[in-house]
């Protein structure tokens, strides 16, 4: 009788649909959890790069350009002075934003005393939900930029930063 029972029993091979389904649910959950964390880290990294560009890189490029080309105040828009994109790029600024968009330099305003300024417009259209972070980024740049940053505003979709030329 034992032999007869063994003969009728079919040996299982492979996985059941239920087992495969459970494994798929676990894998999808892991992918979702991992990718959302990556997105947040990437976004934080982008914001940090933009802040650094304005609080450190842009002011240094403006000062370097003024020193490099011996530009006198009121004459900073003659190429390649610090009042031109060409001049700022030659002194260390990248030609495009981190989103591969063109930034611009507006005619600088001549100040009183020993300085003048350059207004840089930096588009954020490559950033997802730029409206959410734009104003906060502008305020942080203003707070952390020291005396190099005269003004920092966000006008959708652009950061507009006024950098002092010492």
C-alpha cells in the first residue's frame, strides 16, 4: 500500500504563483524605498551646488576677473570684464547652469563708494518643483553669501542674484 501511495503522488517542481507574487511584492517595495531616497539625495545635492555657485564660485570669479583684467569701476562691462558672461566664464564660472541652461549677466549697476555690482540670472527650469525651493534657495544665498551678495531673489523660474564687485 505504501508503494501505491508513492506512485500516485506527483513531485512538485518550481515555485507556485503565490510564492512568485510574494517575492515580486518584496522586490518592488525595496526598489521604491531605495529610489525615493536617491531622489531626495540628488535634489539636496543640486540645491547645494546652486548655493555654492552663488555664495562662493560667482563672487570669487567676479573678484578674480576684476583683478585679472585690471577693470576700473564704471568700466566693467567691456569684454572680458566681470560685467560680461565672457569675462566671468574666463574667470572660473561654468557657461551653463547645472541643468545645462544658459545664465545671463545683466548690465551691472554702479554703486557708490568702492564697489559696483553684477546681476546674474540663473534659471531653475531644469529643477523639478523649482517653485517650492526657489525662494528658500534665494534666502539662503542672501543669508550665507556674506558681503559678496547684495541681493538675492526668486522670480519664477529664475534666481536673480546681485554680486558685489570689490
